[in-house]
C-alpha cells in the first residue's frame, strides 16, 4: 500500500471512535457512528465489487489508524484485514491475518475464496475513480508471450487504464518503418505514456512504478529493500533474459550455421546455472524480497515461464517452481495470460 497503516480489528461495539471505523455488521449498536459501513449478514463474504468499493473508500480517507469490526470481530473482520494484507503484498494474507490478528480469523470458505479472488489492481482502479486521479491511458506495444508480458501484467496489477497495440511478429511488424520510429532497436515492448516513448522492459516497469508508488509494488525509495529490488530487476534484465534470447535466436550468434546447436547447448547450460542460483537466493521466499510481493516477481515469473519448453524447465526447481505457481495464481496475471491467448 505504499505506506504503513495501523489496523486494529474487533467487535464493532467496542470501537471508541478513534481514527477510521469500518463497520461490517448491519445490526451493530455502534453502526451509526461508523466512518464507513458495509452491511454483511453474519458469516457472509463480500462480493468483489463490495470489496473493491469498501477498500477504495478506506484508502481514499486521510491517513489514520483503521478499526475494522463486525459482531465478534472474527469472520467478516478477518476477511477485510486479510484483504488489506493482500493489498500490502503479503504472501498468504489469510495466514498472515491469523498470525498477526486472530488465529480463528476468516471463518468460512466463501470468505477465504473472496480473498483469493481479490485483484489489487481492481481496488486501485476503484480508488482512482473515487479520488478523480485516474490517469489517461498509456499504450503498450506487445506480442503474446514476448517481453511485453511483464509490463502487461504490471499494468493490470496497478489498475491503470491502458491500450494494447499488437506488433504482429508474424508479419515482421517489429521491423516496419513505423515501429522502428518508436524503437530503433526493433524490439518489443514499447510503452507510450503521453509524449514519452519508452523501450526496454525493465525501464518501462520502473517508470510505471515511479508513477504509481501508492500500489507499493516496489519498496520505498532510499531503503535497503529498494536497493535489493533494483538488484533483482537489473539481474533479471541483464542475466537470464539475454541468455534465454540467445537460446531463442542462436543463428544471430554464429557465422557458420553448423555452430547453432552448440550455441543453443551452451546457452541452456548457462540458463540452468543462472536459475539454480536464483533458486538458492529465493529460498523459501516465497517472493524475491521475502514476504512482500513486488514487480520483480512478475519479471521472474515471466522468465521462468519462458523456460517451460527447455530440457530443464526452471519450474522444476523447488523454490523457483513454487514462486512461479504463486505468481501465476494472481488474478492480474491470469487476466494477462487470458488477454494474450496463453491459457489452455
Ligand atoms: N532488452 C530488451 C529485449 C527485448 C526483446 O528482445 N524482445 C524480443 C521479444 S521477447 C523481440 O522483440 N524480438 C524481436 C527481434 O529481436 O526481432 C527489453 O527487455 O525490452
């Protein structure tokens, strides 16, 4: 969420009126004093639009401690605390809530399912609509399953408006005069943001993160965590990504076609070594920065996916594989794959 917020939960009847009070119980005697209300009958789960609107309303209020409550402060309250934990990028938001708030929090399967389905991008989009801060759409030049997939996932995680423009590689459109005017390197992606025309996947991601710090998809500027985030972004863009491209276009690296199999084989060897080291560095993670999800995780997941057809796919590594499955389950990532026609 960009910044730390103090969150307290409990029966709404015990809210003292300090800070922001979110009442989730239609019958509560203290409901008339609440700052925000969402009338959820006991044991029920919020719908996704209810979650988006209520969280956006909370985030749009001036910063203050938040008190969330229902009747007993367990199921409905736990669901909203877990939703905020998911927005803050915590791995396993329900487990996090049970650890940090109440071991019995989030009572029903439907409540747990509403957290699993929650798309942070949809909350940020609702937040911007509510605060009149929706930016004009940016345009992403893309081709399915190319390096554009990472910024595409990021745009959906950020919940900002965007337009996809296909660069039809089947027609060699990346070499067309129009595209070369945008990116003389003839590579995909390109982002157009008002007058800015930007290439290089990592630069596009860093620019989008600078424009939307509220989403917390990179740690705060000037912190050791931010430095570690840069380390991963630069490593991913200058080490595994180019090696995978050498494996994909080996003919560009030889004068004699006889050498192509050797170029491929040595690239594969280096890719295996690189991912084995990432697997060790990731450890139990589950994310590159530990418990907190960041944009670098989207980058790694895209690169991991690219190795799926290699003899040693990185998805078979214990930590990288678990990371890949965790990131792939995110609603914004699923929406990206579906928009690019990459789901089975
Ligand atoms: N470093 C560049 C590399 C981008 C890149 O090589 N993209 C590939 C697709 S994954 C591409 O455009 N290939 C077309 C070509 O090289 O002709 C970036 O990250 O943006």
